[in-house]
C-alpha cells in the first residue's frame, strides 16, 4: 500500500529490470524507504541527475533514508544506484510511440528521446550480423566506386555516407532523386557497389532502380528493416530493426541506426586500406587544420 499523499505510479513507459526490481521490493520497504521508491518510479529520468539532497527533499525523507534504500537494492551508495539506473533506462527499449505528451516536463522529454536513441543503437549493435557485415566491407573495399541511393531522410543519410567514403579517397556519389538513381543504375559498372538505404524498404522507385542494377550484376548492400522487399533484393542486407511511428514523428531512430551502420562500414573500409588510407586521412587533417583560424594570444 502506498503512503498517504502518494499514489503508486501508473505509467507503463518505464519498464526496465531495475525499476521492476524496485516495484517488487516495495512490500518489504519501510514507510520512508517506500517514499524514495515512489519518487524514483514516478520520475526515473529526473532522478539520474538529482543530487542526494534533491532526491531526499522530493521524497520528503532524510538523506540517510535514500542511502539505506540504495543499499537495500545491493548498491554501496546513491551514485552506484544512479549509474545502474542510467544503464537500465538506456538498455531497456521503451515501447513505441515514445510516450511524450504535450505537457511533458522538459527534463523528461529530453531524457525519453535520448534514452530511446541510446537503446536503439544498443539494440542495433546486438542484432548486427557480423558475417554479413564482413561481406559488405569486403565488397566496398574492393569496389571501383560506391553509389548510395536513398530518398527523404534516407537521402540525408546517403549524403552523410558520401562524405565519409569521399574522405577515404574512394570514388563515391549519393543519389536522392529517383530519376538520377534510375540513370545511375543503368550505367554503374559491375565492379562497383550500391548501398541502398530505406527504413520501410518498399519505395517502388528505389526497388525498380535496384532491380536494373542487379540484372546488370552490380552488388547491392541494403540497409533496411528485416523482411522488407529491399532486404530480399539486396546482395547483402544489414538489418536495422527499429520500432518507430513514422506517421507521427519524423524518422529519428531509423536514421540514427542507419548512420551508425554506415559509420561501421566506413571504418571497416578504412582499416582495410591500411597505411595508405591512414596517410591520406592525415593529409586531409593537416589541410583542414591549415584552414582553421588560430585564436589570438592573450
């Protein structure tokens, strides 16, 4: 039973192993410790950044009570509990949609958005098929050129990847217009590689261009959700299984997952290039440094 003046939290958006442990421990807690638990369950994202004094004042208890509560859960102190809470919130992927309301406190809004992004990247990392990743890097490292196809938000991801591979000294182009990648699909040589980016993997224009390229023997690396037409069409599919509602929110989570996957590919290709690539990157850095203004001395 909750304390007078305190209602048990009814939110369902914060379901992580640590918070479930707090819920399960509630019947065993003293009345004052239960106040701490209720405060944490009601606003876990805020607690991550609160000092012990703020937690105690918010729960209407003493600071030693907060310390006792943390030790009840097996932590040496408040800092250890807060670090565990941060990890738990980051790795426990919240349900979609994000659960952000129009009256959301700013600290909760920022925490929910960023925690969900962190969880998405961790989930993408854990689901990454390393054999297919190695095949994709092999294809890119041996390609005569790289073509990137993508529309909308995926087009922006394609342009970002173009810049990364360009810095590695590779011939690369990004096409975000259906007519342009249709033309590219008909003239791209068979020893090139196309990277196609699409969360839905169902764009008719994109799939049509890729079929033309595949018929000509051009390998395609697909970055998309599993089970999509693009995933089936691609020579190598790097799946990003992202749960987001693109009807309400501008694609955010899929964009981050796709950017991360392309970062992995770019770093993998750079490492395959060995000392030559490292020397090229060093020259680029030196050139850019020369263009930066030196701050005036005191």
